[in-house]
């Protein structure tokens, strides 16, 4: 289980997903947020911080706003804050329209689930034709 602390000091945890769920979610995230954006979100910046600007770029560049919002909400609801799961029906009340914390949580979930996959180089190199 991935554990981290939000900028506001709250402890979070993100459980690992089963392979089929991780792959399906990765496909949807790439489709609605852009594959390059998802890779950038999963990878830490040079100062080892989360790539929140990549989250913002992905959201603003999405051609499917409702589906983009839906996948972000789905991912954020996988995190736990101070041991409590974020419930879809409570997300608006929990964050009181604080998009910054939603972006930060989303970046943590993407990083937790996919950073090892992208760091392996699999997503950055094309397979040879032969």
C-alpha cells in the first residue's frame, strides 16, 4: 500500500489495484487525459515532487470533460485519508470545491499505481517491427 502526506498534512494511503483493474483504469485515463499526460503525472519531477502541473494540463486539454471528471473522481475515491475511504457521494462536501487537493490526490493515485510501470521504460519505447 502506498502511503504519503498531502501538502495540508493529512495522511493518505492508496491500496494497490488488481492487474485487470489497473490496466482497464490506465486505458481509460490515457484515453480521456492523454497518454503523455498520464506518464507525466505518474513520474515525479526532478525535485521529487508530484507533477501537479501535468494534472492541470491533462484536465484542461481533455476533449471529453465529463468522462475526464468521472475518471478523476473514480481514481480519487480509491484513496484513503486518515484511514477513511473517500466516498463518491461525499467528495464534494469533503473538499468543498478545493480542486487543488483533488488534483493532488489524483496525482498520488496515478503515481502509486503506475510509476513503476512507466519507469521501466515500457511506455517510452516502441516495440521493434521484427
